[in-house]
C-alpha cells in the first residue's frame, strides 16, 4: 500500500510540476538556478506532505473506535482509544520517507530541464535524474526498508516479505515496459479509433507504467487472497467427512473401557465406537543407529524429537493402507513387530526387516519393522506413526482413546454423562473444534481482505491521479481530433478501447501472478491442496478489471466537454 501510494505521490507531483512548467521556465529565464527552483517546490511539497501526515495520523488514531463499532462481536477484544506515540512517530516517518522517495524524481527532472525545453510543454522531457537525486531516493527507500525490518516482530519474515514485494514490483515494472514496447512495435491499425487507443498506451506522458504497477499489484493481492481463502475453505470441507466423529475422548482408564463402551451403547445403540490403546514412547534406535549418538537428526525426522504417540493393534487401523510388508496375524505371540508410516521410513532410511527400538517409561522395547503404511492424517480418525503387534506392549501401563460417532441426541446425553463418570478423561467435541477453526480462518481472511483493500484503494487513487495528470494532454488530443472532424462518440470510443485493453491486460496479469502466489502459500506453506473456486476468482477479476474500466471512462467524460476554440486560446 505504501509503494502504491508512493506511485500516486510521484504522479501527483509530476502533474503539479507539469502545470508549473511556464512558471519554472520564467524563473530560469530571469536568473533562478536549478537549486533555487528545487528548494521552492520541495518546500511546497514538504508542506503538503506534512499536512497530509497530520491528517492521516488523526484519522488513524480514530480508526480503532470506528473499527470496533463496525466489527462488533467479531473482534475478540474491543479496541479502546489510546494514543501511542511510538507507532504514530513511525507512521509519520513512513509518510515523510515515501513522500521524499517518490517526489524527488519528478522534481529532479524539472530542475535539470533547460528553460527552452520547459517552454515546449507538449514534448516529453528526459526521464533520467541526476546522480545526487538518485542517491537521495535510494537512501530514502533503504530507510523505509530498515524501518520496516527493525520495527517488525519477525524481522526475517518482514525482510522476506519486502523482498517478495520488491520482486513483484520489478516484475510489474518490466511487464509495463514490455506493454509499451509492444504497443509501439505493433502495426498501426487502419481504423482511427484502434489506432488512437493504441497510441494512447505509449504516447509521451502516458500513465501506462504507473497504472500497470499500482493496479496490477492491488488486483494481484486480491486474486491471491481469493484463491487462498477458497482453497482453505475447500480443504476444511474435504477434510471433514460427512460422518466425522462426534467426539474424541482421551485418557480413558484401561480398566474402565467396558463401562465406557456400555454407556455409549446405551445412549445410542447404533453409534460407532473406535476404542484403541494409547501410549507414548521415544525412538532411541532405528536401523542399528542410536539416536543419542547422531551428530544431527535427518532432515524431516520430527518423529525423533521427544516422545510420540503409539499404539498396538491386531488389524490395520482405519485411515491406513499397507504399501509394503505384511500385517502380523491377530494371535501373533513372537518378538515385537511394528508398522511404520512410509514417509517417516523414507526419512529415516529404514525398511522391512530393520530394527526400531522405543523407550516406554524408561524401558526399551526392541521391535522389527514388518510393514509400511500410508496414513490419511486428514480423516479425523485416530492415526499413529507407529503401530505395534498385539502382546508387545500389553504389560506397559497405559490408557485408551476413542472416537465416537453418535446421533445429535446422544451427543447431548454423553456430553453430560461421560465427564462425571470419567473425570480424568477429556471429551472433545469435533463439531465445536471445526466451527472454531472455520471462524478463526474466516476472521483471518477478513483481516487480510481489509489490509488488501487498502492496496486496492491506493491503486484506485493512483488511477484517478493518473487521469488527472494526463488531463491536459488528453484535452489537447481531443481538441485536435475534433478539429480533424472527430466526434464525441469517436473520442469516447477510443478512450473506452484504451481502458478496455488496459483492464484485460491487468486482469490476465493479476490472474497469473495471483494464482502463482496463492499456490505457493497454500501448497508450500500450509501444505494444503490447491483448489481455488473459479467462480469467486472470476468475480474478483471481473470486478477489479471492470472497476478500472469504469473509473477510466468516468474520468474521460470531462475531456469530451473541451471546446476547440477555448483550448486553442489557452495555448
């Protein structure tokens, strides 16, 4: 948002200085040097920036009250009104640095253009700036980055985010240059309207680059957010089976298993009970290697960090599928066998027949890997990395865990009867947990959307500023077109075609970049399935591109009112 706002600052300063070209030329002709002109207009810009910063700080200080009133019960804690000097000072410094970084280039260009060039108002000047101004701009940008990193709670994350944003800005800038280059190189259409629309994309003073960067960044953020949010929603829907268990019950006393089963069957004779042993142990040896003798753990070997849940079973657990080896017989009485998760086996570089030893309450239990399984960790079942053969862990003291799938009426009964009967057990309602997760993710998405909307609003402000900055040159073009016989409808048609091309380019650009960013977040960071909703993405794109087109056309309407005689008298 700061960068997009900075682009708007640069456009605004450039537009203001363009309107003062005659005054600057007069000052130069009467003996004013470049430094004097620079100081005059820099003081004006700093005065405006200071006023804007004061207004922004005042509005920002009052925003918590407005947000608290608008959000209502969505926020877990109602925000109060308190002035915090340090955040206000940091915000003011941000505003000042942004103003300097983006106002200096147009100021430097105006300072270095000769008086004769200034009087040629229609000719595009040199886009380069002097070395001193470049140093100041780089210093201001470096100060912004340093301030963002030093004031962040997670400096490395902040630095990575800034790097990604900077890379995206460079990419958008390159695409904007490429768009102008293509518009220049394309054959000129024979029809006048397409020719005029195409020329408007690359003519002197065109705002194509600023609009592609500002609006492209904002729309990309919205597409990214929409894809992430819908992918998370689909992940939740697909991860919760239609018959997900009603309860998880932990720490059921082993001797109370029969009583527990009886109470559940009494509440719902058709209910489904999955009751299994639950133990915790630490892997101390695998494949002939002692864990305590390893200099460093293998990458991804999280199972070696501390104690892990394990169980024993005569059958393959629900949610698991054998991919190697065989499951031992139900009446197996030999040395301990263990079935291991296939991914963990790959990380530890072990296979069928290798040894694996766990420590249970200080007692080491050696076992042989008899099978490998794939585990569906998203089935809301009881899943374990290690499942031992029956009889190998029976003697160890342990409790039981269970999943219950019962009717709604039985849920209410069991929620009241189980806690008093088993005070040491924990009863977890799955529906309540998933509802809390959904609420949390929804609130997080709303917060991100609110933050991204600031970028969109800044992009809209840049669009409005770009229209205002190019107004004089567009009036000039409209007057020339009218003098050559063009009608209002033809001028409006050319403008519509120009903004239509820009909207389509921005839409496609945002779709590609936004989907790439969303895929990385969903797949690489969240480790979810990338499944965005095409309808919501299309609505987001059409809305953003349509808004660009509509605002461009609304800004073009005053140009149609320009009268040739009046415009020529002002030249």
